[in-house]
């Protein structure tokens, strides 16, 4: 493989590690089960998809943080409102 392609591959793996560090511990464990060889030994054809999965997971995690959960009222509390 050319030197340029090696640099790109190394960069993708670094990006993937950074993204994975932003996931929860459970999500990281799930990732480890899916990609048992780890990031450093992951086949090159799997890296792009793993990056997309991590990005989508981070977006999902961030969207959960922004939306406050609605308070559930009992019917008795609603009578007092």
C-alpha cells in the first residue's frame, strides 16, 4: 500500500478511537463484541462503517440529552392544577 493510503488508514483509526471514546461504556462494550479484533486490527473495509455507526450513536446520545422528559402526572395532581 502506498504511504499516502497508509496515512489515511491511520487517520481513520484515530478518528474512530476518538468517536468511540464519546460513546457510553455499554456502547463501547457492544462495539467490542461487533469488532472483536479491535480498532488497530480491524479490516480496512470495516472502518468506514464503524465510523458511521459511532457518529450515529453519538448523535442519538446527544439528542437524548437535549430533550427534557415530560413529567407524568397522576390524575390527582391534574385535579390540583
